């Protein structure tokens, strides 16, 4: 047996049903359209500014490597993308931008410092801000606001802040390394000056000012003086007493000569050792000062850790609200709700 529909649910029954309610239904739709239109056109225009950039690896932009001649490398690894996204979504970055552009006043959330104002401004900021990893392995950063100029400035400031925070990740370690280089150079400088003073005192004490040449000429003078003394003692020419005094002055420290064989022999090892130590310290000091200067230049360098592909510019057209879609949605929603209410009333009235 074929089931039959209740008379009120047939096409003719529905037509008659809605014919009785058509004026009220039309009035509801007109009121819905008018109210939604007033509401939609009262909403402010929202403008979006988008900037696109590529993150880089910290190793490829390390100033120490760049000073040594390494090349910049273009390429984004998953960990670099994740790091940039994490920085961009961090609370300190949001607070920095909020304070910089005084968004408390712009969003009219009240005076900063209270929990209500802080939560309200953060909620509004996060609703207007988005940072995503797109399908081309780049990062898109978008900021929305009623003020198109402010939206572009905030988007560009966010990129600069992300770049700065990314550089700060290794900045503290580089500062510690720079301090170690400075302390090492200072210690080597103090040791160099101390050894130099010891060498000067040793030269003055032993009368050694040119170790190799002075030793050669001193030995020659001793040999020649001794030969002349022997000749004079054998009856040859020369003053024996004078040659003996000269020989004593050349060979003994108490002989009156500033340069003599005894002092030279006693001080040669000390002067030689101090000279070698001074040469070694000089090389290490020069190398340490060079490393310190390079580290200082690297610390002061500000090599960007990202490649900016597209800068944010003020939008030329609004991104929302879509007023026509809002009005159509409100009318369709009112129509659907009205149909349900009409059917419910009819069912209740007929006792079905």
C-alpha cells in the first residue's frame, strides 16, 4: 500500500500554508534585510597589509664566518621556518609592538597595567595578526586594521622585530666570547710588558744589548787582547800593564767594563730565554688582538637573518567586511528560521 502524505505537507498544502503567511514572512524578510544592512554598513572598513619573507640559517649569516670569507646562502630549513613562526607568535613580541604603537589607545582598551586592558589589547592584536608558512616555503605575515597606514607600519615593524629577536639568540654568546677575547688580550699584554721590563733590566745588568753580535765581537776582542798581551810579555811591542788591565776589563765583571765576558756568560742564558719568551708573547698578543678586533666587528655587525621578498604597503581596497554577503546571509537565515517557525505553528495548531 502506497503511503500518503498529510494534506498540509503536499505541494498544494504548502502553497496554501505559505500563502496565508506571506505578508508576515515578507515583513520579516524586509525587516531582516533593513536591520542587517544598517548593521553591516555601520561596520568600519578593515584593511590588510601582507609582507612575505624567507628565513635563513643562523650559520649562514654568522658575522664571524662572513669575515672569514664565507658566502651567504639562500635557503630555508624546516627548523628555520619553525623558529621564525615561534618568534612571531611569542608574547614578548606582541607586547613590544603594542607598546611601540600605543595600541591601548588605538583599540580603546583603557590604561595599560591592568589585567582587563592587557587581556583586551592582546586579544584584539591577535585577532588582527596572522603569520603562516605558505606552500612556497615562505612566511606570510598579515596585519589588519581600520587604519591602512598603521596596518602597513605594524606589519613591517613585526618583520624587523622578528629579525632582531632571531639575531639576539646568538648575540649573548658572542658577547661572552668577546669578553673572553678581551680578557685574554689583557693578560697577554700584561705578561708581554712584564717580560719586556725583565729583559730590559737583564740587558742593563749584564751589559748585553745584542746577544749574537755582541758575543762575537767580545770574543774577538778577548782573543786579540790576549794575543797582544802574550806578545808584549814575550818582549814584543805593547804595554804589558795596560794590556793586563784591558784583559781584566774584558773578562771580569769587576774589571770596569760595561761589556765583559763574565757578565755576558752569566746573562746570556737569561737574556736569550727572556728574548724567546718575549717573541712568543708578542706573536700570541698580536694574534689575540686580531681575534678580539674581529669578534668586536662581528658583534657590532647587523646582518639580517631573513630575506624580505615583499614589503607591506597600505592596502588600496578593504579586506572586510563583505557587507552584501552579510545582508544575504541574514536574509537567508531569517527565511529559514521563519519557515521552521511557520511549520512548527501549523503542526501545533493542527495537533499533528
